[in-house]
C-alpha cells in the first residue's frame, strides 16, 4: 500500500462541459502545480478526456473521469465516475442519452427565461459558449452577464437558474442507481460528489449515502472547494461508518474563481481510505 499520497485532483472541469479552460490548458496547469494523479470530470461527457488520453503525461497519471447528472428521490445529485474503461459501449450510449436530455432541457430553460423577460439573444450566446461541449446552466449565466441581464453569474443563479427558480427546469435524468451501475459495469468506481452541496440536512445526507452504498457506490467526496472543516470531519466519519472509500478534488471550473485552482482543496484528514490507493494499485498492475 502507498503511504505517502502524491499530489492529486480527482474532480475538475474543462470547456467540454462548463469549465472555461480547454483540456490541454488544464493539463499544463496540472503539470505546473506538480499534480501527479488527475481526473478530468466533465459533466456527462468524455470529450475532454478523449482529447487528453493520447497526450504525453510527463510523469503524471490521467485517470478516466466523469461527473454524471442523476436523480435521487427526485433531487439532482452528481455521481463522479473514476477509473472506468473509457471505451465501454454501454457507457458511451448512456452519455449520448444524457447529451440529448441536456439539449432538450436547454430549449426549455430558454423558453422559461423568455417568459420571465430575458433577452432572446441569450440563447444563441449560451450555445456559442457551449460550442465545444455539453450545454449547462453556467453557459446561460455567462450569457446573461454578457447581455447585461444580471451583474454576475452568481446573481443569474440567484434570480433565474438556481434550485427552484424559473430556469431550473426539472427533467428526467436517470436515477442514481443507473448511474452507479453503468460506471461499475464499465469497470469503474462510483463516487458521490460533494454531499454537502445539495442543501440537505445531515440526516438526509446520511440516507442518500446509505442508498448510494446499497446500489453499489464505493466512495464519497470528503474534501472540495468551500467545504468547512466540520463538514469534512462529518463526511469522513460517515464514510468510515459505512465502509466507503474517500475522494477529493477542487471542482475547479475557471481561473476567475480566484479562491480555487486545480489541486487546491483541504487535505483529507484520514488517508487510509483514500480512493487513490485503489486507483494507483490498478494502474500499476
Ligand atoms: P447543470 O449541470 O447545467 O445543471 O449546471 C450545474 C452547474 O452549475 C454546477 O456544476 C456548477 O458548475 C454550476 N452552479 C450550480 N449552482 C451554482 C451557483 N449558485 N452559482 C454558480 N454556479 C453554480
Ligand atoms: Mn459545473
Ligand atoms: Mn457537481
Ligand atoms: Mn463538478
């Protein structure tokens, strides 16, 4: 077993989804920060990973990664997948379905925004921002800022796109159990992303993690940008009590978020359960 963990980041985004840096720039940024194990986890797409997989890694390990949008008890949750076979056909077909859902949802988001008085030109601009990847609410937020509808992306979420707002269109994302099974059947590990970011009580978080574990999920994120030390300790305790591995990543999207960067997140307190051990041993074998 590895005792000293290398520098790593198992959760960040590129222009293939709602990040603002292209995959190749993220790779340079990771090298500059001496990150040795990295997983690009774009929302519902492997486009960015496909661009990087044949690049020279200069001593680093690129782990196949993704962040799948799913539902648990009708709420949107994010399932990070790591270390799966990127050519698995069932996984690729599943992703094609998610892209279709995203495109249909984008049309619905725009109809709702227009009804709320937002300039129609926002749609074309949002689509142009998403040109290289899967369209999501952050593209609408950026377009609304550029068109002067709101003063910041945060304000766009607060007024129009955030949970319960008019642009938060409910669509039938696949259930969490399906996301977990598609990842595990592709030989990967399912990781419940940022459990404290779903506006749930800790009791609810515990039942979500329990359900996730029962359907084959093997790890939860315990450290990410913005987590408080006490929430981190709670999650590490929860992982231990349910015998789950732990994962961590910056969830970096943009250099405009000056408070975070690739490889930057509070170090997990306990290292024995870190998913990195499992990942590195599978890479070495
Ligand atoms: P989507 O995948 O289209 O549903 O959009 C979700 C993404 O929007 C998340 O992955 C974040 O990157 C971003 N996001 C969610 N909530 C906020 C918020 N309140 N402010 C800024 N960005 C947000
Ligand atoms: Mn995002
Ligand atoms: Mn997420
Ligand atoms: Mn993310």
